[in-house]
C-alpha cells in the first residue's frame, strides 16, 4: 500500500466514513485517484463539504460530485470561499 492510499484511508476514517472507503477503494484505484496527490490534498475538504454519512451514494455519484468540487477549486473565488489552499 503506498502512502497516498494510507492517507486517503485515514481521511475517510477521520470523517467517519471507513465503510465508504472500503466500498470505494477498488473503484478509486481503477480511476487512478489513489495515485494522485491532488485527490489526496482535496479529499478532506471535499468530505467536509459533502455529507455522505446520512445516505451513502453509489460510487459514480461520489465521483461526479468530486469532479464538480475539483472544478470549483480551480476557480479562485470558489477556492477562497471553501477555504482551500493547495499544498
């Protein structure tokens, strides 16, 4: 397991979403997200803005919302609003 996977698993766990990580680990791997530092950096912010605890969603829905969130972070005004500062 590489460092990104360990970090990503910890982020899901810290947000109370360990079971979601278990369900999404393989699809995240297939989409190559486990290997991207950008995903690791944005994940905590993403999980704090979206609530997946009340009703877990299919992976495709999770991925769709992540891509919207990622696009928002590329817009300076949205990144400032969200409070995201890339490392």
